[in-house]
């Protein structure tokens, strides 16, 4: 984590914001500077600026924080023994790691859930030829994800999602003090293929509904831990709903916002991914009527950030 403060003197007057950042910051690329500006992480005279072409005036005070690029290539996420939460009657539940796509990306990335889970079980001498997802989680969202070993089992699980009989509980770390209990209902559009976002639209959206409960509030950092119980399952529903009530999810670069009061240590954690976790699912197995429950522990980044938030020194 690096904190940068730049005072615009004569050499920077009239210069574009992104170029000034690159010129005055060792090791910062123009692409990274543009990304920081787009994410709302850059302030001029304590006002957030999202326009890279903004020209600086004499005396402008430019501040931003960023994590210097690591020259080492990140290791692809893998599935390990600790990620397997449930394996019974043809249903497998994993604790999906942060950063692992649920399905193949447009770039054809081979590192996504199904092939990695297959590979893990192959090391155990078990071939899951027909393994498939019953639902999806966003790449940065961690937590319980269900898969079925046969098309019939996948259909059984998907029917429960469609009929809204599966009980879903998520946890989210949000900016601001959330209400004790609240509900969000609105109509959300499908994901826009151009910018990857959904929006509230009474005309073209579909009904969405979520119940929320604040679990904890961290006064010094101004953040809340919120339990989310979605009734519907629209794309990006929880992220859009929390942004709508001005409690955006920490680290959400699409619907969220940066928090200028975070310590460098907290900011470093928040900058890694958005903090939404599929905490618990309740569902039935094929041929059974009694619901069973699968719960996913928090990832390491979650454990670290909650420990910091609970600290009286934060």
C-alpha cells in the first residue's frame, strides 16, 4: 500500500490528471492511474475526481492510495480439500474462493469452477464426467456454490432456485451505518453487455426483493456487516440493492465507492475484491423433503478485515 500526495506546482499546471499522477509517482503506469481515477480513488482538494483529462491548476492538492503492481504473476486459484463443504447424494457444495470465475470467461480462461472441481476429485480417483453448476456467483463473491453430478440432480437443484424454495443468506461488508432491518424492492434490468452493470428501471426491469439485517456496525471506520436474504435471484441484485440505499459493498468497483477515511491497512484489504460472501444455503436432496444446511466460513481476507474493523484502534 502506498499513499501519494502531490502538490501541483508550475510544472504540473495545465497537465492532465492521469499524466501528472504517472509523472510524480514512481512505478505507476498510465493504465493503473486511469483505473484509480475510474474507481473513484483519486481526490483533488479533497473532492473525488473521475475524469482523467481534468487539468490541474496551480496549488491543487492531489491525493490517492494504491497497491503497487506485483511483478510476479498471480497463481491461479485452485480447489482444495478445505473448499469442499458437502458431498452427498450427487450434490457437491464448495466454498468458492474469491477471484475464481463460476464459469468460463469470454477469454476462454480454463480456471473456473467445474474443471477445477473435476480435477480435485480426479486426484481422489473419482471421475465426475457430467458435473455441472446449479447456479453462479460473481467472480469476486466467495461462499457456498452448488454443483450436481448428473443432469437430473442439477435440474432438481435449479428447480429449487426457480421456485424460490432454497433459502439463501449472504453477508456483505458495506460503507455507512445500515439500518437495523430493511427491505429493498425494485425492478432491475439484465446486465448491460457494454458496461457489465444492471440498473433500476421501472419500465424495462424485472422484480427484485431482498431483506437485510445489520449484524455489526464499526463506528470508527463507518462500515457495517449486513446479512442479506434475497427472495429473487437477479444478476448483481445484492450489489445493486445495497448501492441503492447508499450502503455500497466495500471494494465494489462497479456499484460501490471508495471510502476516504479508511486506514492504509484497511484500504489495502478493500482494494483486493468486493466483500460479498454466500454464507449459507438451505436446500433438499433428490428424493428428500427435509432441508439441510451448508455454511461457508469466511475467506482469509474477510477474517483479516473483520479483525481490523473490530479493533478499537481502527
